[in-house]
């Protein structure tokens, strides 16, 4: 039996455990004396025959192996590094096969990896290089034309050259011809991992002179590439935002969905539902503090959870009416036909996604930017180990998207025609700048031709007589915003005293405006002392002297951001309004 054993790059203790065992048991050892560390021979057993192949031909080597085999002896052919790299083992194996001699190969650590360990570098750096090319320059031994060093250099991957120490000037010439910049980092490692290892650092332009000064012209590796530099991207392997089979995703922020409807149209798709639910229970999908409410509708008759009477049209209409995201587990065509009758405008349509029943793809279909479908597809793709599919042009081109910018910051796009024009310009390569092309403001009379992105930063406090209808309250709200010179779309919240918690007109007005309605008890509101208006009658009736101002100011104080009273208590036919503006 013949064992081809990799001796490792040089250091005695870098031979593998298996390799050392084979070496210690061998009757005959034929080692590459010009490269293998002779200290490895101390592992040989007493009486073993040891031969240096540096003075032997291929035929000499094979004859020694054949003689040992004829005597029932075991041979170790000890090669430097790993036998599969520049070890010339194929020609030995073919001759052994002709003679019917059994063999195996024990791998070893190649010099490229020993040198990388010495330097403490990584050949495959994210954003720099994801490929390592091991090659050699053409000298007395030719290389195929398609693998010339200049052709290899054109790939601009991490490059390690063996057997090229005597050809440093030629190597530089071909690296430059292949497209490497003159200042590309180069490291030269002489006798990697040996006790007398020597390392040089330079560039493509300077390394030949560095080698000459150091007297290095053999037994060295030439390492080339930006992996030797300082710049790289963080790996996704241990990134908290990257999902693996063993680790969930640690997400920052939130996607801001309050209710997600999941519509499943097949038995196969129903099997995917638990995985979708498991992902959506993360608060990341909700407001950051709680997960969204999940409404499930299963239309497959044979699946658990099927409800008689449900149709695709009925559950889709219901989902569009009360959900801010709708996920179809179905073919994309089914989803497209289902939502068609209910489409309105991207400013109000919910995010719509479709997932195939095998969970391979998560496709953003509708309201990719403003509705958040693109972000939802990306997040679900990560959590389901699926491929997110996003087709919006600005995302594909990596360009600025007004819609996405607005949604991520909770801003309202004031004019979609202007927004579309900005997107066209961004796709054409123009840089879109805040202040020049768009402004973030709730005062539209000052923007001119620019696009206004309206922050939801106005808290409205309301007081009213009992049973005041929604119409009168809405008219008072409009008048108050007009008096303050602020766009009503900036409304963030409506507040009042808890005595008005069930006041139908205010409750309906908040629902129509799509904002929360929050009330406080009198003891809480009395903590507010910086209000401007006061009424003895109101205090006698409610326990506080300015319901609208105090409730709005208190709500603002809970948000821990600067604020000011924008509109003091103003009376509009039985309705009192005060506006507080958040400054951050």
C-alpha cells in the first residue's frame, strides 16, 4: 500500500494527525527533500527506509514503491503542503494503477493557507473578493494560454502564486497587463510557517525590488489582492440582521403594520401558514412594541381553518378595508385578479405580497414603497429563508426613492405627480437633494415648486358639548389647521379628557382621519401648568380649566421630544381646538 501524505507548509506540527500516524507506521518513506521539513522524519519508526526524492526520477520513485509492495511493506510518499497542488501525484498514481498497486491520499495544509495564517488575513472578504485563485507564472514549465497570469489577473480576485519567486519582474508585468492597479497590495512570504519565515509587504509596483533587497528568489509565495488591504464589508454570517437555520434575526426599528391579513388558497399553502405566523409575531413587524394582529383566511376546503361561506372576493374585500398589509399564499395571478376591483391609489392601498405555497419566493405586488410591501418582502424573505422579489425601478437601480424615504420617516407625500417626477430624475442618475428638490414641512404655502413631505407632528386637543356630531368637529378641525397655517395631513393624534372617551363625534373624526384618539383623567391633566387659556366653567364641569390645551400638551410631553403650543384654545361653534407642534 502506498500512502501519499501532505506534510503541511513547513512547521512540524502542521502535519495532520492522520498523516503523522501513517508516517510513524511506514516501512519506506520517500520525501521531497528540497521542500519537506526534515524534522518530520523524526516521526519515522526505527529501521524505516528513508529516501530523498530530490535526487530521484519518477521511474526511480515507482521502482522503490513496487519493490516495497512486493515485500509486503507500506510506503509513505511525503509531499510538501497538500499533495493535490503542484505535487505531481497524478503521474505517480497512474503508474501505480498500471502495476495494480493500491494507494490513497492524505491531505495536508497548503502553503497558501499557512501564509494566510501567518499574516492573519482572509482571502474571501465581503465586498472585496469572494474567490481565491492559486496559480503560477510561466517559466520553464509552460501553462495553458487561457490560464496565463495576465488572464488570471483580469479576474481581480485574491491571487496566490506558487513556484514564481524567480520570476518577480515577469509577474509584475503580467499583473499590470491583466488590470491590477500599481498600488494593489502584495505580500511575499518566504518559507511560510518555518522557523526562518520571512514576510515582505509592498505593492504590485514595488514587490520585485523588495524581494531583491531581501535576497528572496525561491521557496516563497507571492500573494496579491485587495484582501491584503484595510477596507472590507462586514460579513452577513454573524450579522444580527441575517437569518440562519440556527439563529433568528435581531431587527432594529419596526415596519409599523397594525393588522396583517393572510389569505391562503390551497392545502399546500396552509402548511406554510405556521411559518408566516411565527415570523409576524415579532414586534419588528408591528409598531416596535407589539406585533401586528394577524387575520387568517383559509379558502382550501380540505385544510384546517376553512370557514364555509368565505370566497376569495369576500375575504379580499374585507382585508383591503381593514388591513395595512395583505399576504396571499397563492400564485401571483390569483392575487392580482383578487385585488383588481379594490385598487384605489398607492397613498391608501395596503401593502400586498404573494408567497408561493412552497415558500421559495416572497413577491412585493402592490404599495412597495408607501405601503411598505418591499420592506415586508425583504423581512419575510429573511425569516422564511425565501427569496424576496422586488421589482420597483428605484430599488433595482439602487436610486433614491421619495416614497421609501417618506415611509421610513413617517412622512406624507403631498403631491404624487411631483414625487413621480423626482423618481424619474433619480432613475436618470440625478442626485435628489433635500432643500433643493424636496422639503420636510407641514407648511405648504412656502414650498414653491418643491415637493413637500409632511411630518405627522401635530397633536390636536378637542373639547366639545355632548353629542356634537362628527361633521361639526371635522369643520372645526379644518378651521384650526387653516388658522395655524398648517396642512391638516400633519395631524398625528387627537386628545381629550376621559369624560369624552366615548364621545361619538370625536371618536368618528379620529377614525376618519386615521389617527389615534387618546384621553386622560382630570388628575393627570392638572399636572399641565404651562397652558395659556383657562375657564372656570370648564373646570367646574370637568375638573380642569382647559381640556383641549392640557390634553394636547400632556400627550406631547409623553413623547419626550421638544414641542410648543402652536394654536391656543380656539372656539368653533361649541367645539374647542388647541394644536401642539412637535419640533423633532
